[in-house]
């Protein structure tokens, strides 16, 4: 595929939203690609990011590499507008062959619709002699690929893979983070945009990404959401940096690593267990009606509060491990009651879809317990509470106690982030997400694969 011109491209959307259920539907979504040239638009991505941060969004014209106006058919324009209005995540992919950025398109407009919003346009576009026919409003930015390896072929191949491969996750989703504060005790933050998360693709970030992808998670890495990947990378950065420090500085870095690891767990659990159910409530009114009708007869009132809090808020996630465990304790009963409302109903096709979907969600809950994931979450909560109590009063610890604390936490983090199938919770979460087993080869199998894949000639 040629990447020298702006274009509309189609990508199969096969989101993991419904955890491999019959509700899962493959859709063809339209997205935009725009190339850009450093000489024509210096530091374009940095300046776009600055406008989005300061103004909330920015306007980008449909343009060619040399800033000339691109052409978009009216039919395609209307299809993209309808797609955005229906809440479909629509991407603007931009590349200068040294990096790939993905921007979230929040709107598509004709020139007369943006006359009062010139302050959201970069000077390059405002002062251009070209008359642009179509403008995109972008509200968030994600750095998909940076050319740390200095190989333009690598960037071009990444572009090809991005377009050809199915989209298996939404990129622009709210993230939750945990912070073990000294005074607050414990706080949870919500970040609706990547820009608010201050994600920075440094060389160290790139190295940790490669290490996790190639040496720890391997085939499982791309299954994890981008938010989870980010938190795991930052956790590894802090953990490795802690090796160079001691005493309280080391403790702070280890705490940062633990916070990001737990944030990764929270976000991935929501991805598999919570968001699919909330999306089903939103997309299928009959499911919401069934929920409204059955609330008065619920045996466990806690789950009613948990579900209603999510439905009545802008979020589609639970923010803490404790709340998630509360949901799991009563989820099987909830899902069974909901499913019974659709059993043997033949009035609409969606009744069968929902019955099958709820069956699958019910089996996920059962599997969660069978795999002892609940036990692992309780262990994580114990570590979190232990750490929270210690950082609340660091001055009360002697040097020897602080050293012992750092040794214990370093050891625990090393186990949690290891390649061990039994100790690293993400391997089992990936199995739940994909309904497939995670392949972990033994040392002997790795050695056999090494000599098989890379044969070495030994001279006589």
C-alpha cells in the first residue's frame, strides 16, 4: 500500500468488548490516513498536542503530504460523520515515516462550520493558500510507534500491519490509576485521555516495552489493552530504576512500580469482565429493562449499587480491586437472573444473542474462581494495604526496617512481573480474554527452538 497520499481506509473492527461472545460482531470501520512532512510542517505533532491540551481539541484538514487539500467524496464524508455520531471510535492516523500517531476524531466538518473556531487551527493551516474542503476535530493523541531503531522500513511495516490487522480493542478509553498517598491513604484517579496520562515514549520506555513483549509476555502482549501495556511498562521502569537507589528513594520508586502494576490489573479486569456487561446494557434496551425489573428482588444489594453507580456515571469501569471482588462474589447470581429473562424467548434475534452472552459472562465468573484469580487479587490487596500502612509513616522506620521493606517489596514485584505462569496474574487474564491457553515453553523447549530456528554451522 502507498503511504505518500492521504486516504480513507477500511479496517475490520473485532473488539474484545464482549469477551469472545456471540454478541461480538465484525464491523468494517472507516478511518483516515494523512502523511506529513517535517519540512512542510515543523514539529507538527508537538504543536497539535499542545493545542489539544490547551483548547481541548484541534482542527486538522484532510490534506496531502505537501499541505495541498485532499479530496473526500460526499458519500464517504456522510458515512464517516454517521460513524462518529453513532459513537464509533474513529481514528486519524498520521505519519512522517519516523513515527506513527493516532488521533481520536470527534467530528468532521465543512469549511463554513469551523469559521468561528480558527483558534483551534495551527498557523500552518490558517495561513495556507490551499482551500481545504474537509476538517477533522481531534480530541486526543496516542503515539503508536516511534522510530527508536532508526529504520524507516520498520515504520512502514508497522503502518501496513496497523491497517491490515483487525482492530481488537478501543484505543481511547478512560483509565483508572491508584495512588498510595501518605496522607490520603489511598486515592483513585480517572484519566479520560492519553494526553492527561503524560505518556512519553523515551528510549527507556521503548526498551522496557521490547523487554516485556519479547521476553515476558510474548504472544500475550498484543492481547493486553494499550492502557494495561502502558502501566506495565511504567511499573518496570520504576522497578529497574529502584535498583540504583536506597532507603526512602528506593521505597518511593518501588511504591510507584506497585501502583502502576495494580493499575494495570484494574484496567485489564475491567476490559474483560465489566466493560462488556456495561456496553451490553447501553446497546440493548431490553437488557436494561430486565435489569430495572429485577432490582427489587435482588438477594445481594451490593451488586445493585455497583451496577447502578456505573450506569449512572460516565464511566464503564470499576475503580478498585476491592469493588471488583465485591462484584464477583455476587455476579454469578446476577447473571443467572438476567439470563433467565431471555431463555426460550423467540420474539427477537437479540434475545438469543443476550442469552448466549450472559452464559459466557457467567462462565467467565466461574472460571475466575476456578483459576484462583480471586485469591491472587486478595494477595495483591494485602500487598497494597501493607505498603499503604508503611508509606503513611516512613519516619517511624529504622534504617534496618526500611532496608528489609525494600528487599521484600523488590522480591514481590520481581515475582509478580516474572514469566512464571502461576505467579503473573496477566497470563490467566489473557486466557480468560481470548478463551485460549497461554503457551509457555520450558527452558529445554526454548533451547530446542533456538537451535532449530537459527542453525549454526560448526567447522570441523
